[in-house]
C-alpha cells in the first residue's frame, strides 16, 4: 500500500471522568482537553456560555510522518494495548475512543487495515475517524 503523510491522535470522550485522569492512565500527553462540567472556553481561552457536557481529550501519537497507515495504526495500538481494559471501560460507561487520522494527500493513495488488527481494535472498543486533506492547488 501507499505511504501517506499522517497525523494520528487518540481521542476520548467520557461522561464524567476528568481529562487528566484519562491521559495519565493511558500515558499519552494531551493536546486538547476539557472535563465534563467545566466552564466552556474558546481555543484562545475566552469564556463561553455554558459548561462542557462530556469530557474530551485528544492525545497526539504521530505528527507529520510519512508512513503506511495500517502499519502505523498497528504501532500506535501496540503502545496503548496494555490499557485495553481501561479503554473498554470508557466505552462501556457511554464514552467513545477513536484513532483520529489526518491524511495529507499529494496523489492517489490507499491503505489496508487487516482483519486481525480490526478485530483487536474492535475488541478494545476503538473506532476510527479519518479526514483526507487533498493537496492545495495554487
């Protein structure tokens, strides 16, 4: 398959857990995060109306790396697999866990996620969100 320029983050939503308890338990640094019930703020930190309904945390795993997607997802999952029970508990409590992939395309490309990897991810309750960014034409 093709090597593609990628960003991959692990994103987690939970109805009640604090964001830092999630990132500490999984052992990844946070890039974006907030906790359920906290006052909402804009990306610049300005206060907004209301509070966050759910906890959210985004933890980068790779940034601007040219790799084969299936191989890199396998590697990312291997880094967090020891926390599969915790990840499953998040999903069972009404939360959501996913690999968020940003793929930056210069030309036609493809990837494969084999059935054994998909089975391992599904068993842990991990989903996918993939955003494709075509090369900007000037």
